[in-house]
């Protein structure tokens, strides 16, 4: 009996000692401190987990095709892949084609790729991004006449949206979602009005379905750089202030205020401008922009490659949009 008691005491003391050592070890750990994100106010249980590795992989995949410059074989190969990929997540996919004339008088074959989820739902959210990459690196100081791979400018928004498509196929949302990948966004001439966003200009006047509309829209553009900030862009604030506030509020409730600050940005004539003006769908632009560096030193340069892409930023944007989608019942 005495022996047994001693053994029990021994075990007990060993346990106490181990815990104490454990605690001590934790306290003296000099590694970076883990700061848990603020608790989301929206029921997290209903929101599937956005997979940042998948999103990253989908960006890599686009970049691996090479330059997605309209009219090139690489561009067409990527269009085919995007269509097939989306078809693996929904049977409701269509490709809108046209030949567009740019302000540079060049002809651009256009492929707007559209994937719909829950077509029976009246309430719909439009999610969009452009998928072409720029034919010139005009803001670089070397090889300015060569195209850029556009990992962030083009690739990132599409990567996030394909991952959202995958999630929607696994767990349908209580709202309809239409993903539109716009083509020929990035072949414009700086300071020439309406020279950018040709694919969205076309779609906004000729939607893929007659009388198509959505309750609101979100455009993702350059959403993958590490340390990105997304300001409340001016056209978004003018045309869809309630949507801006809704998106930023959700992001902030998830602890992402450093990415989505309550700071107003300038006016950016991105795809959403035409979706607002011509398709009359209140649409906001989540676009990388800082007051110090504007679009960032990578913009329209050869720096816009995979080295720039942060899985953390992809997760912040993906989780924000997913939280919005899966919380969309009751309505806005
Ligand atoms: Zn661009």
C-alpha cells in the first residue's frame, strides 16, 4: 500500500513538474507571438474554409501558361483551362466571345468566361476579375516592350474566384453566385479614357443572359500582394456605398482592418465602373492601392510575378468574400 501510494505520488509530481516545465518553456520562447484574430461576429460555422493553397496553385497555373495576352496561343490555352476548370464545379458555364477594337486600333479576340451557381436563386451576387495579362511592361525600367506574367494583376483575382467556385460546388450557398472572368482588361493606354476594361465594357452592354442582373457585385483586382491595402475606391463609393460598407464591415469583423481600412481612395476606372454604369449592378472594387505607393512598384512591371503573391493576403480576401456569400440569408 505504501509502495503504491508512493508510486501514485511520484506520477502526480512528475505530471506537475512536466506541466511547470512546459509553461516555463512557453514563457521563455523568444519566437514571434501568435496574436489570434478578432472573433468574427458572423456565424463562422456556416462558412467553409477558403483554401489559400488552392488559390495560390490556381494563380501559379495561370502564370505557367505564360503571357495571357489576347490573340496569343497562351491566352487561348488559358481560356480553355479556365472554362474546363469552372465546368468541373458547375454545369452552368458559358464563354462569351467577340472581337474588340482597342483605342490603339488593334483587334482583340475576347473570351469572357462565366460560371453560375444556384441558377434558381433570385437573389444573386456577381463576382468578377480580369484574367488577361498586360502586353507591355511600360512602368518598368527594363524590357518595357515585353509582356508581364501578371501574377497579381490578373492572376490573383481569378485564383481566388476559382477557389470560391470549388467551395460553392462542395457546399451550395443560400444565394445565387455568378462568376465572370473578364478578358481584355489590361491592354489600355494610360490617360486614354475607356481604353482599359474592354471585356467588361462589352459584357456590361451585352450581358451573357438577356436582362441579367445581380443584387450587387464585387470585383477583385490585384488581391494577392503581401501587405496589400484595399482603400474604399471612389467610383465604388459613389455607385455602391452600401456594398462598400458591407464588404469592409465584414472584413473588419474578421480582424482584417489593416487590409481593409476605413480610408477613402481615388477613382479607378476598372471593370466595375462599366458594370455600375451600363449593367446597373452596384459593384465595388477590391483593389490594391496605398496612399504612399499607389498600385505598388510591381504594377505593370516584371516584378508582378509569383514572388509577390502572399497566401495570407489571398486568404484574407477569399475568407471575406466567402463570409459575405455564405451569410447572405437573410438578405442585404
Ligand atoms: Zn493592370
